[in-house]
């Protein structure tokens, strides 16, 4: 057994005659090796977990050392009827339990949860690790996306600072977790993002033109039609469901989608992956979704990006237990914790998670331990709650892109000249898509009134929608040419608002 996780057992008989095996959990190196513990301002030792005690019923003996006969008054039928009437933990809501006269307190299911990795911080294979099956083409595709998204993030982040778009969120530092997990999914799988999964979407085939169009809300924003904030992507053709701002709302939706796959004979073999952060795990929707999925079933990978912060709240102020992974067994989910900065480990873990989810038609929880290098969003200044030096240390000591590049170089799949050529190509492509999207007009102004109600063919749009549309048209007719802000803004829309000014209704 590994020296990192060892259990010492002792057996004793309590006064009631029940044999108890008590185990003390030992983590870390053997006692003769000096222990070391590294902390950062955003990490602190977790409480020592108390493992679940092992209980085994004892056999009562009489004076001659023989088993005592069990005496129950009445006939055999009476005894069987009495046994049937006796309560059991199973009937009271547990799947596997037994009665005991001893209190067995615990705050961990069995032991602290290990973190799976394949590559160390320098990109070297960890001793005893196994490289997942991956071709050169697959590895380079992952790396191309991992190196593309930082350039996209930088351009769009700076454009927001210049007032050219209204909002943006980066995935800096989490590239391996997001791209590695996306690479493990198949073409027909369903994907629910939170808001840092733009790299996962790009890896599935979302174009830079489509991404830029959504952020600018222009006429080519086919997914959200210019009506959503930037980074709220939607790509039904790629199985990517629309991102919404309220935290964790995608989780019950993912549980429903997984159940739909379970009962749809034509979709057997497909799977759902739902991304969420450690902050979202503090929402009620997290528990509602995992509860629904664990009971009703359906192939779903719950992928937690534990990046250390819920906006400005560090994990030490979010929970006292052993991370998010410790919650999986409480819902009966197969669970793994993985090094989220190791693309190979994430790829391997999510592949196995998908296999378990599809074969068992059930949920699987994956907690990817990573670090949010960027600010929460363009509305945030993370220097107010963490040191800049801490961020710089992470970008140097444990950079997911550098780690994966070192692996590629060790396989002779990558070199410096290819790196320069790739980055130059990325920058050209990103700037070309950015410039194009910025020049395109916004959709027709009347588009905001569409898709609000589901209207069957031949039915009329509800009057309230027509009234609101007519009211906007009336205001544009009155002020659209005389008030400078409106006159300037109208020119950004297809038809300059004429599509709403020609409608009839009480508002007009």
C-alpha cells in the first residue's frame, strides 16, 4: 500500500460485546520522514477527517462457550411475523446500514480524497502514472485550443476596457481543465457551461467569427441574436446549451437533459457534461440537480472547476469539508478529484467518467483542482482580495499551458519554430475576426420581441408583446431623429429601427 495513504487498525470488544475495528487515518509520508506543509493566503489545512468506524456484530456465548439460543416466545409463525414487523435502517431511508448500540461519529466517508495526476508541474510523467491513449493529432488539437484562448481573452478583455464591448470573463489558468474535459466528450454529447467554457466551445468547432459576433451582439449572432451579455454563448448545432447569468441554473437543466437521454432510445450512448465552479456548489441548485440525477438517473458528468474563489470569496470561507468531491458519495455518485492544470489527467479522468456515466446511466462527479489567474470578470479587481505575487507565482510554477507543451516536446511532437508560427497565426485569426465582428450592424431592433412566447403556426402573438413593440415604435418616431443619442444609436441596427416604427397597436 502506498505510504501516502495508510490505515492502522485496532480491534477491541466493547462492554456490550460488540467487536469494533477502529482505524486511525494516517496521511503523508512515514513517521520517520519530516513532514512539510505549504500554505498560501487562500489555503488552510482541512479538519482531520474521522473515518467511518467498522462495526461487526458479536456472537453471545453461554458459560460452556456455546452459542446462546435465541428465545422468542410463540410459534415459528409468530417469530417470523415479529421479525417482519421490526424496523430496519434500510426501511428508514438508508441503502446499506445496520443497528448498533454504539455511537459511531464520522465526518468523512472513508479517507481524504487523493488528487489524480499524470504530469507534474514541469510536464514530466509522475512515477507510476499511465499516459492516456492519445494520438499526436489529438494532442496538438488540444494544445492549439489551449494557446488560442489566452489570445482571445486578452483581445476581448482589453476591448471591454476601451468600451467596445460591455463585459467579459476570462478562463486564464483553467485552460487544461476546460479543454481537456471537452476533448474527452463525443460529437453528440450535450454540454452545459457556466461562463468560462469558451475554450470548450472552440474545441468543439465554434468559430472565432461566431464567438466575436456573440460578444458584439451583431447581426451574425445566431445563438442569442444580440440579446445576451457577452460570453453567454449558445450553439445548439454543437450541443452547447445557452449560458445564463444566474449561478448554477444550468445544473437542474443538465439533470433534466441527462434523464431525457436515459429514456430516449435514439440517444443511448450519448452523455451530458455540466460545468460549474466551487462557488456554484454553494447554491441550492447544485443540491437539487445532484439529488435529481442520483435518483432518476441519466448519464451526466458533473465537472467542477475548483479554482479557489467564488468571485472574491476564497474556498476557506466557502466550506469546511474536503472540497466538492466529498459531496459526491453523499449522493451516491462515482467521484474523482483530478489535477485541473494537467490536461492529460483531465482527459483521462473525464473519459473514464463518461464511460461510467453512459454504462451506468448515472451521474459522475469530477472535481478539477485549478487556479483562477485572471480577475473574476471585467467588473472585478482581484488585487483587492489576493496578492499580485500569488497570481504571478501560479503562472510560473504551475502553468497548464507550459506543462502540456513540455509533454509535447518530450514526445518530439512540438518545437520552438512551430510555437512561434502557431502564436502568430492565432493572433492574425483573432484580430481578423474581431475587426470583422465590430463592423457588422446589430440585428433588427424588433428582434428583441421575438422568441418570448412559443406561438404555434396560425396563432397570434400575445397582445402585450404587440403593445410593447408599438410603444417602442411610437417613441422612436417622436425622438429618434431629434435626440442625438438615439439618432446615433439607431444607425447601429439593421433598418435603423424602421421595423418597429411601422407596426400598429395601442402603443402607436
